């Protein structure tokens, strides 16, 4: 099993190179054989496969990995479709916001244009049922305390203005629940001087997070936090100093900084002067939730399921009434473990492999693949079928 990447290739920022790879069948054929290739002036080579949770598929559509290889022939079209759909939905909400408040201008002007990470994050949160957005942009988060919210995606002026940091906060909230396994009820939105916090069973913060609308703002905040003095912690004079003072006071273990396309995690260590020091780490601490637990309240024994016609399982938590669905896992063929990760991708195959050995332009067809990886014994297998 291989993951296909080149330098800086796992990011949606390399759209042109990604489209070239998705369109270049001879190059992908060589990569599947395990051979390195030159593409667009860069060396592309197969690397050892690393798992990607199927829940991330919407957010990481730009990642070229075997579990979603060739989801579409032109990934640029898929990205543009998602961006257009998200921009259109935001404009619809903004128009309703403006009409209800009788603003002279109902048009929403997205400057800079919507980022792919913003669109993916909003899609992830809505698809997982973690945010409910009213027609005028008013939103509430799943599991939020009654005194939290509602919030609004837009601010009032001559025309509606998008609160961009809310999009990033919603994305971070959804990722903490879906990817980092914190129950939504234990993820606080707007906590003390910070944007988000995950809480332990006693209500104490474990991970605290801050969201910024762009990388420049994030870099500036982190630089100011790292340069903080003891006096600024004890008598903060601006917003950033209040955040670093909160890190010192709250006792959280990890600080997570988020911006469109950027995730930076730090261990928090308090020095002898009481100033928090930010030590880089790979990711935020994971929460206690398992795949079978309710993503909102974290309960396992209160979850009930029923099979749907398409093979998915409809789930409902009787404790909090949250409803969602999941794809059942097949047991490992080697050790029998049920702890099996499933991914999907649309690959391709030549109609006649022998003929293709001499002619790389020979007829070919798409193949839909399901890829399974056992977490216990690391056995990997796949099942494929010719795409319709």
C-alpha cells in the first residue's frame, strides 16, 4: 500500500501539480508499480501508506493518497464545485441576514475568496450534524451549553460581512470532535480569553485553541505569545497578552493554533517566572471517544443502530437524541479483529494488461476499490469492482 506525495504535495495549495498527476495516467501507472517519476519539474515518489480516517474525506479531498486515488479524473473540478457550492450557500444566508435587518445592500463580498479549508470545514461540521445554521446565518453548535450562543456568521454594515474567524472556529470544533475524538459536549466554544477548549471529566481544560482568519494573523499571534514577559502575563494590556495570561492561569496541557490550511500544536510549559512556553508537538491530545461512542455526549451504552438499505448503519443516541450514520467494519481476514479501518478510492486498470506493457495509451477503465487495514496486525487487503 502506498501513498503518493512529493514535496509540499499533501496540501491543496499545489492544485496545478495535483491536476497534472490526476490527468497523467502513464505517470500514475509507474507510481503504482513503485517507481519514482518526474512531473511538473518535481520528483514524485511512492511513500509508505499511512491511514486517513474516512471521516476526513470531505476535508482532505486534495490529498493524493491511495485510499482515495483518482476519486475524480480532475480534482480541480471537485475543488471548484465545493468552493462554488459553499460560496453560494453563504451568499444565500447573507441575503436573508440583510433582508431581515433591512440593509441597503444584500450582496456578500468574499475578500479574499473563500479558502478550500474553510469550505471543507463547514461541510464537515454540517455533514456530521455538529452545527445547525438558520437561514439568516444564526448558528448553534451541537452539545453547546444553553448559555452559549447563538452566534451569527455575519456582521451588520451597509452590506453583510462574513465573520471569517467563525468559519475557522467551526472547522476546528468539528475536527476536535470528528478527528481528535472529543465529545462535542466537552468542547467549549468561546472559553475564557480563547476560542475553544476541550474539557476533562472534571471540567478542566486540556486543549485550548485559537482560530485566526489567515496565516499572517496566526504567525503574528504566536510570535507575540512566545515573546511574552512575566509582566504581560500578570498585567495583560492587549488581546494577545490576555490569551497568554489565560494559558498560564487555566492549566491546559496543549495549545492549538488554527488558520485556513494551517494547524500548529504546542505543549504548554510554565517557566519559573510563570510565563507559558510553547513547545511544538505533532497534534492536539486525543479525546476519550471511540468509534462507537456518541460524537455529541460520548455515551456508548445509549447508542442504538439499525441497518440502512445501502449497507450503512443508522445510529441514534437515546441519551442526547443525536443522530448519525456509519459504515460497518469488516473483520480482519488474518486475525479476526473488528478494529479495521476502511478507505475508498477510484483507481483504474487496463482492459488488457499485456497489451498495455507495450502501449501505455491502451484502453482502460475505472475501478472502485475498498481498502481495509487492520489496526491490530496491520494486515491490508482490498476489494474492487469495475466502476459503472
